[in-house]
């Protein structure tokens, strides 16, 4: 028990230092994007024989861009921690939404509000599992690709390659796992037979990954400039020094 307690205390201290070190706007945008993905996933934007897209595609690129920035400057462990934090805040938000939806009101008809914000447990399950697993994949791939650029690891090419490859693969996994859990596993049972096929899930995931990769290509220069500025101004020095000392 003493070892477990010591480990928990170490994790708490490291997380506390990390939260003091990462610029607040990045964490805020990351958490908000995760919450928005969960809500937007309720709407199917497009459903054809081979392609299906839900509303989460409109914001999920922002989550991955934030993870790429955090991974580049603070490491994959830091990005994984912030991903878990975002998932926990999302779960808390969904709980608050659910409580609000079940409180009766005679002011007007809130059935549409209650249906959306009351949530669906299997959508929350699917989004949480998909997000956390894809976050780990994205962060580790980003870090591993970055290590391959030994001559100029901080250059534009290195940042672009690690962001593009990790985002594409991570997004595909996120989209595929979510769509399989929700639209193949649970939707046929709870949504009167509505469902996607595995092919639609795969094409949705591929199409979504390509679309989100395009967004990453557009906005990654901004991420690169921000991360370059972090390094120039020694942002997060307390956390980086703490991690460096722990490796000695």
C-alpha cells in the first residue's frame, strides 16, 4: 500500500506541476473541443452507401492539434495526462447536463433540450473509449516520429510530419472505434434499427481522417509558431526540469 500511495502522490504532484506549466488557452480549447465533439456526434451530417459523417468532424481536428502541440513541447506523457483530464471534465459536464434534463419544468416544452443534453449513455461510452485510445496512439506516434528527426527535430518539416501522420492515424482510429461502438453496436437496438454498416464506419473514418488532416495542414503552422514561441520563452520550465530530474 505504501508503494501505491507514493505512486499516487507522485502522479498528483506531476499533474499539478503540469497544469501550472501548460498555457491556459491551450488546455481550455482542448477541453472545450472534447465536450463539443460529444454533443456534435449526435447529428449525422451525411449518410450515403459508402460514406457517413457525424458532426464531431467539425471540431475534432482542434483536439488533435492541441495534443500535437503539448506532445511536441511537454512530451507524450503530459499530453496523455491532459487527455484524461479532458475526458473526466467531459464526463462531469455530461452528468450536469443529464441532471438538468431530468429536472421537470412547466415553463415551456423542453423535450428537444432534454433529448440532446440528457445524453445517451452509449454515445458517451463510445466517445470516451474512442477519444482516450486515439489520444494515446496519436501522442505516442507523434513522439516516435519526432525522435526520427535527429538532425533538426525542432524544424518545420519535423513538426509537420509528426503532426500529419499522428493526426491521420489517430483520427481514423477515433472515428472508427466510435462509429462501430455507437452505430453498429448500440444504435440498431436503441434507435429503432438505425445503423451504419462496417463499410460505412470504415469509409466514415477514412473520409473524416482525410478531412481532419486537411484542417491540420491548414492550422499546423499556427501550432508550430506557438510551440516555437514556448521554447524561446522557456514556457513550462518547471515541468520540464521536474521530468528531467526524474530521469536521472
